[in-house]
């Protein structure tokens, strides 16, 4: 089988800066291309000044118990301003349940980078990058393994030095959060 994911612009209510998309995720038999399980959500994705850039299917081995292996979908967003650059990738994990594909974990930001710089082209400002990894833990709740989210945040100060534009790395911030299955899904903590 193969995995298919399509984002389709929703009609109406779109302006130059905003747009919503339906999301259609399906498991397909390779040969005839017929869907054996699917999940369709209207207005599942939203794009404003931070534009929807694309999607990637994540087939890491998310083995949640002896019978369930999840797969992921990463949605990529980008804002190309030189004064306020921003981009992120957001992960949703799915599992097949008969003819349905159910979301188990939604909205986990895996990679994020942002910056704020002067509008007048000066060196002053700061930037920040966050990278998260997701691993399957050894403990279980409600029959599903815990998910361990490790994060590393790096900040950089940018400033005008004697020899021009300079930067200084700030100490990294590390974090670990464990997500527990609640019987339906993995709810996210406030800031994993």
C-alpha cells in the first residue's frame, strides 16, 4: 500500500493573504490505486501571511503497540520576509482503523525558525530555531506507547560590531516532554 495526502483550496472567503484548505489523507492499494482507508477534513489547513509551502509523508517506525504502526504527515509553512522571516513544519500522526484513518497526534511543531530584524537594513535583531525529535517510549497508557518529544532551541543575537554585522549564539535550551495516549489520541502539552 501507499500513502496519499492532498491539500485542496476551499472555495470562497479567500482574500489575497488568507486561504483555507481541505485535507484528504488516504491509504491506497498500489496496483489499482483504490483507497482502502481515508480521512477527509474541510478547512483543516490555514494559510495567511505564513503560507502553506507543501507536505511530506513521514514513514518513520512509529510502532505504538504490537498491532498499531502510525504514520505521519508534516505540513510545511513559510514566510519569506527579510525583516521577520518564519518557517515551520507541523506533524500529525495517523493510524488506520478499518476504512478510516484517525489522527492520533495533531499540531506538533517539529521544526521552527524565526527572526526579527530592523526594517532599515541594520544588523540589529535576533533569530531562533527549534528542532524536535519524536521517539516511541517503552511505557504504555491505554495500550499505546508513550511518545517522547525532545527539543533543542538555539537563539542568536545579531548586532552592529566594530567590523560590521556580528552575531552571538545564546546558550541552547533543551527540553523533554512525554505524551500519553488518553484512549483516543495524544493530547499536546502547552509547550512541548
